[in-house]
C-alpha cells in the first residue's frame, strides 16, 4: 500500500488462561499494510480453533490481495472490501463445517482495524472488542451478544449484567448463519493514540477502568499487554485471553 502512513508500533499476546485445555483465540497482522485482526473461536473439540484460524487467514489474504491490486484505495472501497471479506470468511467457515462433521456448529468472532493515512477503519462481529486509549479509554465497538442487547433495551443494568448467566451467547458471529452483518466504521487517528483488539477473556475479567489504569501507568505497549493478560488471569482468567495493541507514533 504505497501511502504515507504514520509510524506504528504493535504487540500481540495470547494466553490459554487458567482452565481451558486449548486456545481458541488467534491474532495476526500485516504490518506493512497496518492491518490487525483478532478472532475468538467457538465450537466442539478443536472446531473453535479451526474457525478462528481460518477466518483470520481468509481475511488477511483477501485484504492483502486487494491492496496489491489497488495501491491507492478509497475509504468506501476499503469498507466494501472488508464487508466482502467478512462475508466470504463466513461462507468458508460454513463450507468447512458442512464437509467435516467434527467441525459442525463451529463459529468465531472477528474484529480488525486498518490504518490508512490519518484514517482508521475498523470492523467487528461477535463480542471481541476494539478500544482506543486517548487520554481516557473508550470502547469503539458494540458487542453482538444477548447481554448487550438486554442492556440496550434496559432489561439489564450494568450491575446485573456482570453476573448475567448467558453473557456469552452471541447474536452475531461468523459461522452461525448464512448471512452476516458486521459493523464497519471509521475514525481519525491522532499521534500517540493506542488502539487494542481483545477477546472476551480480557474484557470479561477486567473492568474498563482497570484496563485504563494499566495503560496509563505502563510505559510500553508490550509491557501493558503482558500486565493486562496477567491481571485478567489473576482475576479468574478462565477463558483464553488475547490482546493485540497498536500505537500511533507521537
């Protein structure tokens, strides 16, 4: 992508957590293109791992091909291609599940961000999140979960939502339906911005204020990522825990 891009530092880490037998989270990056992606799989034995890995690989391959063919893409064209990439990844996951009985019912969340000049394009489906830290922590994405819907409808409060027994039921994800609707947005980047993608193993274990405190007190994004994962494990950490941090140079 032959554009004047800001200098970007990134660091990702994934931990199996304290109780799981396998890790169904995966993250990847295309550093030359400033593209970052994370997925959290679900399904039977190993199926969640397959769904997450295949969706991430599919989206990275699709975006890389597009950027090689269109070195100066427009924002609308990139958004359209990301949407297409999500749709094709969904079809691929469903195709694999239909051909392999041991993969039946598999699915995955998927979230990504792309820095294009001074613009950041981000997309998500499921409950993996994207945050921005700019003086304070701000969640950029909305979870596609039953808990989030009930919160929006006023049937749950922030207090009761924390202990909601069906908090991990997703209303949107790759693999669960033949049609999908990812959320795709854009925002302006500023020097010094920190963005991070994370699985629910992190944001279910830590409140936003706890994550903000660690980011504020930690001098490097690598150390911040490590401390965030350790804090989530110390808070219980029963799920896989994954974070991918991206920092725009000051």
